[in-house]
C-alpha cells in the first residue's frame, strides 16, 4: 500500500460520513414542507411493510403542504393511519382522493431544539471524520513495519490525512451552519 492509496481510503470513509450527514440533516424539520420528512414512514401494503414513496406519489405544491396521492385509492385510510402513527406530529387530511398534510410553523422553542439537534448531528459527523483520521494514522504506522515505509513517509501521510480531516471538519461545520440558519429562520 502506498501513501496515495492510504489517503484515498481515508477520503472515501470521510465522503461516506458527509453523505450520511446530508441525509440526516435533510430529515430535520424546518417548518417548510419536504417529502423527505416522510422517508421513514412505512405503510402496510397487502401484508408487507413498504416505504410510503413506493405506494404513493409525494409532492409539495405549497411551502407548508405535502400531498400524498396513493396509487391505489383503497390505501387512503391505511396511508393516513401510517402518517398519524409515525411519531412525526403531522395531522393528515383525507378528502377521499388525496391526503393533504399541512406543516405547522415551528414555535421558537421548537426551533431552538431543532438547532441543538443539528449541532448534535454535526458533532457526531465530526467524531466520525476524526475516527477515519485515526484509522489512517494507524494504518500509516502499520505500513512502516509491513511495507518498510520510512519515518518521513509516515509523517507525510499523517500530515496529508490531517489536511483532509481539517477540510472535512470545515465542510461539516458549513453544512450544519446552513441547516441551523434554515431551522432558525421564520
């Protein structure tokens, strides 16, 4: 294994962490309608639990409204019940054709709570990035014995991994700052 392979492996792990962070941040409610709010809702469709997106069309026609249009109209009450029992605090309105879900505005306390949640998610992502750094440094040290790397090669690899870590921690901070601003904006 050479230095480039080591750095690429660390970068790959950090990229996965950023992707995971983006997915987690998308699930945080902001007061605006987003179909990703319903990603974790499962519907009992003919004896099988399926994601809501597989049994219905989801849309956001307005800033504070999500519409759910089941492919099979007989599924309307089942979909409505799944949304009610999902624990998201949403109240669906079933008109017999489409389910409309109004997204209530967040209270100031709830916004602050969501901002704390964003910070917590960001902190977990930073820990994961630092864990990848630690793995990279450990592998560099092991490569000294295994592949005969010199002290300088190990040091250069560690420096490169540190630069990578710094840039990814900065990226985590930027993503979280954007989401936090989004959450706190009325």
